[in-house]
């Protein structure tokens, strides 16, 4: 099972652990350790403690750099949405980690493999192990593969209103007319993709796509904010 797990993280995330014991520990639940005391194994709880801190710092760093226009309160809210239990348990499942956690019989029989709290802990344990094995850059690279695309796609945009943020930036020096235009729709009804442009005084300042018109507008506003920030950084 450890070999299969090592292959999974190598093929999916280009991660090869130098210390395989750390990887094994990250996927060992306390219930398994209790049932196999003679093996003298270590469970993943200490790694989870470390991974929690690593995750919080890396997500904070990403949000701080990516959303310079956001005040502290909104950054905190967005980070909380990303690192909360149901988000992390979904990431663990999407990575395929739920297949490899070693559980005791009781935990296995009570559907522990599907329990959000357990999967959330597993995700943090893996991150803690990766950090110990290869440092911050490797942990950051993993987060950029797994979590950042979700942030960029607007999965947490209910916590983050780009349209309001854009309006605040553009109207600092008085009222301007901001217009969102649906440019096109593609794909079948159940897999629709919407393309939106946002313009100010006739000039397109951002484009975005999304599974709904609302999401596409948020993506267009986010793209416009990014462009404005990049341009002001140059001056």
C-alpha cells in the first residue's frame, strides 16, 4: 500500500519522499496504531499539528500577494473558508488520499474513511510530512497544484466579492460607469461555460469565464483587479 501511495504522489504531484517513514506516518491513524501496538508505529497527529501551521502560513502568503486590495478582515474570512474542515476533506478526496489512510477496524467499519474531520487531518498530516521532508518550497508547490486552482476558479468567491472590490478601486476618484457584457456561451446545457468582459468607458479591462454568468463576471472583475495591480506596481 505504501508503494502504491508513493507512486500516486509521484505521478500526480511529482513528489518523491526522501524519508518514506514520514509518508507512512502521515497516513497512519491513531486507531490503526492502537490495534497494532506490537509494530511500534507513530500516528499522524503530530504531523497534522505541523501541517496545519504550514498550510495557514502558505495560504496567508498567497492571499496577501494575490489580493493586495483586500483589507485584513476579508483576507481572514477567505483564508478561513479555504482551510476549514469541509474544504480540506474535499482536497484530500480529490488527491485520492482517502484510499490510503490506515485505519483500525472499528474506525473503518464506522465509515471513518469518509469522515470529513479525519480527511481534513490527513490532508494536514501529508503537508506536515512534505514540509519536514522537503521544506517550504515543496509544500508551496503542492498547494499551488491542489488549492490555488480552486481559488482562481472562484470556488471561494462567495467569500470574496471581486465586483465590489473592483468598484471600490475604480470609483476612488469619483463615479465611473462599469459595464459587464456577456460575450458568448459555449458547451451543452449541463456544462455551460460563460464568457464575460468588463469595461470602463468603453475600454475592456478584464475578461473572465465561469459556469454561470455571475461566476464569469466575478472572474472578469478579478482579472481586471490583477491587471490594475500589475500596472500600478510598474509605476
